[in-house]
C-alpha cells in the first residue's frame, strides 16, 4: 500500500514542480506578450494576472491537502475527521480555482472578438468548468467519507 501512495506522492510533487515552472517562467512571458499585443486591456490584464496566480495558490493548497490524505492512508487512518476536513478544503480550493477561471472569460471574449476566434470562448468555458466538476466529485467523496466515518464510529461502540 505504501508503494502506491509513494507513487501518488511523487506524482503530486512532480505536478507541483510543473506548476511552479509555469508560474515562474511561462506566465510572466505570456503576460508580457499579452501587454504588447493588446495594449488596450490594461485593467483586464491585471485581473488576469491576479486570477492566474491566485489559482496557482489555490492549487498548492489543494495539493497540500491531497498529500495529507495520502499520509493518512499510509497510517491507516483515512476514515477520520482529518481526512474529512482535508477533502472539504480541497473542494473549496478547487471551486475557487473555477471561479478564477470564470473571471478570465471577459478578457477571453475581448481577445476572441478582436481575433475573430469564437472557438476560444468555448474552449475557455470548458476549461473553466473542469474545476467545478472536480469540486462536485470532491463533494461526493466528502459525503461518502462522512458516512463511512459514521459507520466506523458506530461499529467501534457496538460490541
């Protein structure tokens, strides 16, 4: 069991490093090119930048709680209040990421209108909905874990 969670922990760390790479190197270059290409969208560009980095912070919060759940699995303590709290926090963090992505849509609409590319709006809307799907899945897992924790507590008291 620890081998599987070790693989998942390494995957979380690798994904975190990739997101850090994007935050440090890719996002600033995209934002600089965006400001040169579309100088009229100054205010929206700052909203885009803030939401982009806020979504990265929320990602790291969700990743930390996912790592905590993997540690609870290693200790055979997954049906506990700690895991329930972690899933709840993951749900909120991922939902916040979805809200950040929805705030991108006005800028995407403007860029799609200037470039005459209506497909950009559809693609960004689909991308913005992905965190909400994950948040719904986390809410379902939260309810299941809550029921399982209640059953575990009830079985401990039944002798």
